[in-house]
C-alpha cells in the first residue's frame, strides 16, 4: 500500500486527522464569534461550518502531486531536492475547493464569492491581484500520484459523515483543470472577484473570509504542531486579587483591598473609558474588567496594547506574573529578541519557542501584549492580518496611554475601533490624563461607553511643582547637589543630543543614560538597571508604564499630558513625608521641532504658561485642569492628519477589495506612525567584525535607529548588512558625526 505524506514526519492521513481534531476544538472555542457574525450578516451557521470543514479536508489535497511527494521522499531520505520543481500545493488544491463550493451552493448559498476556495489558496502565501506568489506555477501544471486523490476523497467523506453531513459528489477530471488559469480568472486584474464583490457588502465578505481562513490557520497550525487549542484565560477575579495582594507585598506596598474605582472597573460590562493617575492600580483594574468581559463573551481573548515596545515589555512581565508566561504572548517589532533574552540562547531555536512567537504575533495566545501598531496593520491587510482579525474580533482589548497618539495614529485607531466594535469586540481605553475633548471623541465612537475616574486620588498630591524660566543646562549645580545628598534624581529632556550632553556633564556621578539611540542589547541592560538607579538622565521613552520611583524630577517643558506622565515617576506611591519636587524648565528650540509641527505649533508655549499659572502644590485634579486648559481649543478630529488617516483606512480596504493581501511597500501612506523624521535601523561600524559572524537573527541585537539622512551619507553595506560610520559606546549610545537634525530624534 502506498503511503502519502503531508509533511516529512506526518503522513497525509495523520496530518488531516490532527487538523480535523484541532478544527473541532477551534470551532467550539470560537462558537460565540461564529454565532454573533451569523446573526449580524444573516448566514446559516451550519452552512458556514460545512464550508469551513471543506477547507480543512481539502486544504492539502494539492500535496498529492508527484513533485510534492518526491520532495517529501527526498527530505525523509536526507537527499537533495530542487524546490523550484515543486508545484505549490495550495494552488493545486484550489480547483477541488471551487468544485465542492459550486456543489454546496446548489443547496445553500453562503456567498457569491468562493471564500472557502480563496482561504485555501491563500493559506500560506500572500494573495493579491497580480498573483506574485504563484509566478512559477503560471507556466506549470500539477501531475497527481496514482491513488492520491482517492485517499484524499476518502478522508474528506469520512470527516463529513462524522459531522452528520455528506460531502458533495464532485465532477470528474477536476485534476485536469489548470489551477493558475482558474485563479487568474477569478482575481486577476480583469477577474470576476470585483464584480462578485460589488453584489455583496464588502464587510460581510471580509468577515466570512477572515472567519473561514482564520479557523483553517488555527486547525493547520495546531494540527501540524501536535498541540491542543488553548483559547482563553479561565482565571477568576478572586484569584487575580489574591495575586495582586502578593505582588504588593513583594514590592513592600500595603494592600487593603481594591480601591473603589478598581471595583467599578472590575464590575463593568461593555466598553469603558478609564482615567486614573500613574500608580493608582489601573493596570490591575483593567485586568479585572478584562476577565469579567471575556467571561461574558464566552471566553474571549485579552489583548493589551501600548504605545511603545518598552512599555509593552514591562506590562508583559507584569501580566506573566498574573497569568503565567505560557499564556501571555508578546508582539512588536523586536519581541522575538526580548523573549529570546528571557529564555537564553540554548532554547532560542526550539520549535516550541518559534511557535509561541508566531502565536503571539497573531493574537493566538490567550493573552497578548503588544504595541498598538499590531492592531492597526490589520486595516492595511498586512502580514498575517487574517489571524489577528479573527482573534481581535473575539477579544476584549485594552488600549493603555491612549492620550499618546498624534492625529494620524489616532485616526487609524478610531477606524479600527469602529470596525472591531461593530463585530462585537469590547474596548477599554485608559490614560492618566485625558483632555475633555478627547474623552468626548472616544465616547462618541464607543457607543454607550461609561467613563470611570479615580476620584479618591484627585485631591492627592505627590510633589510640589516649580517653574524655572531658564534652560535645564543652567541647573547643573542644583542637580549635582541633589545627587550628592543621595536623592533619587530623574532628568527628562526632549532630544537625544541633550540627553547625551548631560550624561557626559554629570559623568562623575555615573548616571544611567537612557534613550532610543542605543543598540537593542544595551537598551535591554539599561531597562534592567533603571528601576534601582539613583540617577537617570533620559528622553521621553521613560514616560509610560515603567515601574520606577524617584524623589526629584528636572524636566524640559513638554505638553501637559507628557509632564503628568514624567511627574508620575516621582513619589509614585504618594508618601507625604517624601519632599518630592518637580522642576519644569523652558523647552529648547529643538524641542519645538519635535512636539509642534504635526498638530499644534504653539503647544509648548501654552503649556509653559499654563504651568506658570498653576499652584505649586498641584493635586491630580489640578494637573487635569492644566491639561484641559492647554487643549480646550484643540480638536484633534478637526485636524488634517486625523481626517487623512480615516480616509487612508477606507482607501486601503477598497484597494484590497476587502480581503486581498497588501504587497510589500505598495503604498507609502500605509504606516501606523506619522514620522516627523524618517529613521532607519543600522549597525554601528565598530560592531562589524562581530556581526559578520552572526546569523541574521543575532544581528538585530546590534541595531540602532538613526535619521535616514545621516545613514545615507555614512552607510557601508557588506553582505547585505547596513553598517554606519558613527561613534558608539554603551554609556551614552550612538553619537552622530555631525549635529544637524540628529538631535531631533528621541
């Protein structure tokens, strides 16, 4: 009897059986989402599940070709095989799914668009109108092995019977069709897909597609890895509160139970806007909200999104303490390096770890922490957007520090909130400081959202505030005196250049210098050092979600919400005996080039004036009033970049015909952050000798972001690696050879 293989270590039957079992687990876990979308878009759950099972039983039927089986034999026998001779199996599978879809639609029409067939043909490679993923197959033709299709049909019939259904009788000689021609006829430049789509609601087709393809991915990935589907967290609120008490005791903080606002958040169902000062416990309160709402949704994912990689790393560490590292994924552009550092080099290449990173990148983990960009890219149909979409559509999503985004990013975020909220996703939007105008905007987008404020701390005072009508460089003696007295001192400035200059000026006191122009390896080290450091000089990268606590802050003026975040690192736990102080200095001209151009050219001057008229012993309520005063006439939804972002989201969806994948670099407007100055990752030239010996993944530890204009003038390329002439040391980071605009990148 001939044995056919789907993978070098799985026979076809073994693989399909494993995928089928994982499919059953997946549809059970996602049953509430399926039912919710079926009601919204008026389709039969049973017909959908039949089509979903069809993708499972036929997704690998294209592996029954001679070239694929020859490739499996070569791998199993440790022989060489020219993969260019292979015919892509997902394309070879396409005609069989189309034929079955046609038979199904004679009895029950799910859609005029064959979403099941498109899900199968696109389940490995990007699917777009120019069919670039299948260039090689445009001139080839699949040749099937004897008996292979019969075995595939047999398994498909058996699986359908187990579900109480019948597999349609397929027409003869499907294998004689040209898969590439059939696909090109459907979605090529002159294909039928656009005409079919015009007859249906694009959002409906998108939902059917991500639901069908996402479930196929779940089943295929779990079946291939031999793992069960672990979908959501089942932890109770009481267990989380117990862990919170342990966490506080470990930090030396008294825990007398939940604060009233934490109880309010933890008992709230549905969308929520929460405003609470730094150090008030809003992170833990958000988790109580997440557990309640996840449970109400039948076991939804928990997704926690932040503005920066550093803040995401820190929250990931905290959530691992509550939910276990095996249940919490981390996703951002360097998350794999962060996790590799946690595991150690010996474990880095294990399949289990690579799988966990893949699951985290696509929100498959029961809990995922990441940057907001990971959600926004779904609107561009970029990367593995289908998996992120199906998981985000059945999730409770916490967006922390929501005040941090400019008009462009906020416009994209509002577009995502509109889309996912319409599918049933629940949102919690949080910040320590939210202008009233932004609160009103968020509430208008999240219909029925309640606003909860931490009122018990509004009259609390952390520190006294002192406005200094001079530059921060003029306070050298005061800073030295404070450090000599063993006070814990934090300096925050707005540019990398000034941060480096001050670090050198105070080098005798061994400050920790922290900004974005360190290679990743050194940034990791500094993040571990900051919590216990006595003296830190940093840029605004310290503003959010770092669990640090200092006595004195010397800061350049910034927008009031940024100042509130910086001040939140001083006397974090509000000790009335601490004598903590915040000194606000005039911002440099280069600061204005960072904060002003995109949205508001006068914001720094207004901010300085507002603090000048505020009391010295400001409470949290006073800070909020300063924020409202500065932003009272600023309506971000009226700004050009906000409107442009809303328009771009719609254009991207229209250009992709709702479900097609983006091409790399297809549209330079499809970005999640509007860069004031373009940056690029390079490797300082002094690491060249070491880096050339490393694998590609290891090289990323030596990357640093610098202005693009500088890289273009000083780059050195070797073996496809971009090195750059620049001074570098682990004390103050990358030092550019000329000043120019380099100081503007923080």
